[in-house]
């Protein structure tokens, strides 16, 4: 089974935006230099637009060239602060997470992974990556908490802000103890499993196709990996 490297949508047009922003910025600075004695408010607006375009393009190019790698035996996630690896046999469920919005169940812009063994995952996570994941998940955690608390429609209740911070100690089902940010990540995974049924969330901006299509692709790789192991 051929390894598939996924180029994230978030990187698309990054170089184009950088070049466009650079051209606009240089052009506006040149106009300001040539006509410095005249009021040129539109030029200042153009300069600001060029700088913002350059900044956004730079942020896009900072993202990893590949976001995910689908291998014959594992799924790899590449993050600008590190990466994690999950064996296909350690993934129990792959699907689109849903939260309550009124009476409806609404999909959130992530792919959810429910794993079987926390220890084999946590032992490969670096503290730097754990901090990055915890920080990026803060917004979706607030969204999930808001959907589960009908008495807090604005999502800004004090109890919710308290819930954004995890305990810094964790003991796995196998009895292994974790401390610090790794323990906080493990507790976050446990909380997400309780709230939406998944331990890990992969943002759809990391994908190269529609989320439902990507879920089917992950299922295909997992199925073929399991068949190879059986044979």
C-alpha cells in the first residue's frame, strides 16, 4: 500500500499571497516616496493591505509542507511544533464529531479519532507539541462546552473558563503516571472523549479534500492495513 502525503489546504496560495503583498507594499512605498508632500490616504490603505497580505501569506508558508502521511501501518500527523504517530490497530473509531446546537446535531470542522491505548500515543508526544495541541483546541473546547451547557448561551460563563485548564497529573488505565503538559493533554483527551466521543481532533484545514471523503480514505487505509496483518 503506497504511502500518501497530504498537502494541507491551509498552505494553498501562500506563495502567491507573499508575492502579491510584496509587490503591493513596494508599489505603495514608491508612491509615498514620490508624492510625499500630498495627502495620500488611499495609498496608506493600500500599504496596509499589502502588509496584511504579506503577513497572511507568511503564516501559510510556516505550516508544514505535509500535514498528514497515510502509511501501510500507521497514520502520521505533522505539526509545526512536532508530530504524532498512531498505528492503525490503535485507532478504534474515525468519524466527524458532532455537537448539539439546539435540537440539532451539527458537525464541527474536525475529524475525530478515538484510540485504544493512550500510553503508546503519549510516550511519543513532546511537551512542545502537547502545548501546541492544548492551545489550538481551546476554541473548540469552548464551543463544545457551550453546546453542552444550555444555561450558558453566550459561552462566557465563569465555570467554562475554569474548565479550559486541565489537571497536570494523569494515570493511564495501565497504571503509568504522567506529569506536566503531557498529563494535561491526556486529561484533555479524556474530556473530549466524554463530551464528543473522540480523543484527538484533526482540523479540516489540514486536509486536501472534503472531510467526508477523507474519512472514507482513512477507513480504507485502516481496513487494508488490518487485512495485511491478518494475512
